[in-house]
C-alpha cells in the first residue's frame, strides 16, 4: 500500500469517526433539550418549557412527542392558537393517538372553538375521509379496467357492458369529487393571533366582518399582498392579515 492510499483510507476512517461522534453528540443534546423541557413543564415554568421544545423542533425536526408536549405547554400558557396548531401537527404524524385527540378536543371545547356542521352536499363528502375517497376512486378505476379486459375476452352483452361502465364511471366521478372536497380541508391554517379580524377586502382600512377566534381552523383560498382570503370552520369568509395565520402542514 503506497503512502497516498494509506492517507486516503486514514482520512476516510477519521471522517467516519468524526461523523459518528457528531451524531452521538447531537442525539445527546436533543435528549437534554427534551428533558429540560419536561422538567420546566413539571415545575410550572411553561415559558421555559416552550423555549426548550421549540429549540428541539428547530434542531431535530417534528415528532409527535415533542409537538404534544409543546402544545400542552402553550395551552397551559394561555396561547390557544399555538396549542391547537401543535396538536394538529402532532395528530398529522400520529393520527390514532388518543392523548393527542383528547387534549385537542378538550382545548377546543374549553375555548369555545365549536365547528359548524357540513351543509348540503358537503354532508355526503364528509362521510368518508380523504384517504377513503381516494381509495374508492382507485378501486373504481381498477374495476373499470378489469371489466374492460373481461368484456372483450368473454363477449359480455351490450347492456351489461354499458351498465357496468356507467356505474364505474359514476363511482369514479363521485370519489374524485369527494377527494377534491376533502383535500381542501386537509391543509388548514390556524389563527395564532389573539386579535385577528375578518375584513371585506384586502386592505388595512377595510370594514371588518367581525373577530375570528384564536385557535380557529381556516382554509386559505387566495392571497393578495399581506392578506389571505379564508373560509373558517363555520363557513364565514373574508380577508385576514397573513401573519395572523400559520399553516398546519409546512
């Protein structure tokens, strides 16, 4: 082995050891931040707990446990908008977690954040989730494709072929519409400002329709300058200052 090859191998080994050392150090640092946040929360220092959990999120990214604890800290600190925001984010990562669901429902209930009932056709489209509508559409498309192949092979009757094709296409149409409707509500934003108001136009001097509660879910439709046109859970619509919102899915 010549000197150049030896130096290259030595440099590679040194780099790997340094990388492993940095990973271990980073992991230890993240564990310390999480522990510090938990300790601060336990002694009632919710501001300090929020700071440690936010620092951990910035360093290590999103995780259900950290977001859940961060949401609890915000809720205890009276910042309902940010509590709801982080519960919603935690729920996206752990959809079936009963603690996250329970605490989110409790905070919403105690803050009077009641949702409006779906109206008209929306009631039908809310019978299934986004994933369920998408799966139904996929099954309809698959059924249509398989039937097309079977019809040409087994020479099925004309009425049968027309009936099955129309049925599959109708299911596909309904499933596609259901998927589109549910997708609109899949990426909501949360009102994080305590004094947010809905306006009739995207200007600071515009007439206000009324206040919109901190922690309310809204669904952005379009933007104009520093304003966003939204529809909230109770079907109210209007313009709001964009900085008053934060998206659940970043």
